[in-house]
C-alpha cells in the first residue's frame, strides 16, 4: 500500500475508533507493524495533525487540519446521525461501513460540544427483523453504474422463471422491504426494476453505454412523472 494511502487510512482509523486507540488496533487497521505505526503517527504529527498520546497509552486525534471546520446545528447533527444509522439496516455492509467512516470524518471537524452531541444523539434507529444479506455483490453493481458498464444478469422473476439478460445498470433503489436495481433491459428493450433478492449471478462486461446513464435516468423520471400526473401534462400540452 502506498504510504500516502496508508496515512489517510490511519487518519480514518483515528477518527473512527473509540479514543484512545491503541497502537495494536491502529496497526491492525492499517495492516502494518507497530514499529511502522509509530513512524506513521510521527509523520502525521509532522504534517500538522494534533494527535495526543504515546506508546503504551493509546492515541487520540484532537484536531484534523486536513478537513474544513463544520458548523452544524444540533438538529442537523441529529438528522445526520439518524440518516447514517439507517444504513445499518440495508444489508449492505460496505455502505454501512462507509456511513460510519463519513460520520467519523465529520465528527472529527466539529467543535467539542457538537462532537459530544453527535456521539450522544437522542435519536436512534432499530429494526426488529434484520434484512438478509444480498445474494450478489452490490459494490460491483454500484461501480458498474458509475462506470456505465453493461452487465450480464442471471435472474429469477416472480413466477420462478429464470433468464439471462444483458442490462445497463442505472441506479440502486432502497425500499422499505426490497432493494431494487433500475436498469435498461436489452431483452425487453425497456426500463426494468430488478429485485436484488431474485438475482442469481452478475457479471460486469467490458461493453460501455457511456455517456447515456444520466440522460436515461432523466427520461425515466420524466416518464414516471407523466404516468403519475397525466392530467397536468395534458393541460400543459394544450397550453403549450
């Protein structure tokens, strides 16, 4: 791992782990020896990061000059904490971890009183029934959508009929009970919402549909709006 990437990873660990974080914890997070970890701590300090602590006691990041100061109200903090906590219930471990890291980074830039409020928010989010893990790797789908790469999908529909399709992934949709993928289906030559739980296998292809994802999302949203408000659109057509 390049040294710069390792130092960023160490900063993330210092923000995220309960303070003070031990050298053993930080070394495990950054996948280095404790001797290398001590050198990395000194490198961050030399770069301006205020890190309290020492070997045998643990380390606490008291200020991170790499990030701009945040001025959030208590209600904004509550909304942020509650919204990111919701990610834990989606069954997507990568997304949940990203939310935790984002909150840690934001909290690291807050004044002490606001950081205390973020750590002890009065709002919480729980679910009695845990959503099962998705049968496919959602990170591959997200990356394919961002890269505008076609995918091969082996899918089982609601009637139990299995099929192989080539799709253009446009975006993931998280509903209260289901996770869905909005995509253009080459088999149906139309937009389709695929239930993640019914996916049997996925493969990212080298074929690209760039730069059509954003225009297609815009067209799909417009079509949904038109179906939901046919009278308003008809009146608009007459007036236009």
